[in-house]
């Protein structure tokens, strides 16, 4: 294309500051380009600085953590109980999910070398806890929110450590899919993200899932049981379950195109670059 483009380092800086839509601008000459870059970078840096000051002086907690608290509040108010399970899980849990060496997900697991791994999902732990709680009460309505780990060839929507919110109800009083929709609505309503759509998708683990989509992003995958996996976990009732990516929710709320801006990070805090003067 004719004209002058931003240099590689200018582009990198604009992307760091979240100005992806500007990186392909063209200019008459270098002087014009550099002057546009300087103005743009200065005003973006100012925005990031203001966002950091807002966190330091007013909000005190990043949006993603506040969102987590809100989701926990909405779910406990709706009768769900929070569980708190290990990040490190046995290989047997992966195998019992029928995730095999041929599966994409198998290759994404961080193995610890002693027959254990960092959990790539919450489902195995929730299956386990659900079986132990089902003798006390039914329905069993539980959720966990916390880190999961997957090797990812890095992209704008993928992190190697991300936060999953998994909500499940065993033996619901109404029809499982109907209950699933209610659960999705509790979460999306409390996140103030009610404009989602649903899409049926094939899944390596569950056979098929119903994905929850906002814009172009999958924010959650959901499924209902009974499912052939269940008997391996000592589960025999119907269930409804959904796993949300909390950073994906935060991305939409903060209107950022890059997930690492809202992720656990040493270079970003609450969507703002820490590398501004
Ligand atoms: P994707 O197709 O986007 O890679 P997935 O279908 O493999 O995701 P699931 O196993 O369905 O992911 O996990 C449930 C939710 O967790 C996803 O809908 C997504 O919001 C979130 N999630 C999964 N993997 C990641 C990741 N690497 N980084 C951030 N969020 C993730
Ligand atoms: Mg999915």
C-alpha cells in the first residue's frame, strides 16, 4: 500500500495501549506519522494513567475481581453454594473425563510430572464434590470460581491461566435445559451482559454443548445431563452445568480487544498499562 505506515515499535506501543484500530493508518510522510503517533500515544497514556488513578483512589479493586464478587453474591442469593477445590488434580480425574492423549485438551495440560496436573477445567472437582453432597440434599446446587490452566498458542482471547466460573445443579426440580437457561440468566444478568446468543457446538468432552456467545466471543459452554460420563463419577440424576470464562466477561465489560489487559498480569492492572509515566 502507498504512503507511510507506523513503524513496528509504534505499532507495538499502540497495541499495548489498546489502540488496535489505529495501527493501519497511512500518512503522507514520516513527519506527519510521527506527530500523529506522539499525539495518539500521549492521549492514550493519559487515559491509562487516569484509569490507574481511579483504581488507586476510588475503586480499589480491579473490575474482574469486583465482577467475581458480584457473581458470587448473585449465585449465593439464588441458592447456590460456593465450593473451594484444589488447583492440582490427579491424572485419574483427567482420564475419568475421558480426555485422552489424542484429544486437543490433553496436549494443553500442564503436567507436574508426578501423575498430577494443574486443573484445565473445574468439572472433575465439581463432579467429585457433587457425588459427596448428593446424600445430604437435593438438588445439589454448587459453583466454584477460580484459576484454570491450559497451554495455549497465545491469542487475543486465550490465556494460559484464566478464571473459570462453573455452576452446576444436580437433580434440578424442573427440566434440566430450562434450569440451564435460568442459571445462564442469573450469571449474565448479574454481570449486566444480557445480550447473549446461544449456539449448539460439538464438544470433545461432552459430545455437544450449548455455547453462550456475545459478539464474536464464546463466553461460556453449557451442557445438560444425564451424560455417559456421569456413572464414572457416581452420578445418576439429571443436571445442568455451565462454565464461564471470567476474563472474557471482563473483556466485554471493559471493551478491550485483548484478554491479557484484564488477566493476571505484571504489565497491566485493571485494563490499564503499568508502563506509563
Ligand atoms: P475456546 O473455544 O474459546 O478455546 P473452549 O471451548 O476450549 O474455549 P471451554 O472448555 O468450553 O473452553 O471452557 C469454558 C469457558 O472458559 C470458555 O467458554 C471460555 O469463556 C473460557 N476459557 C476457556 N479457555 C480459555 C482460555 N485459554 N483463556 C481464557 N478463557 C478461556
Ligand atoms: Mg467451549
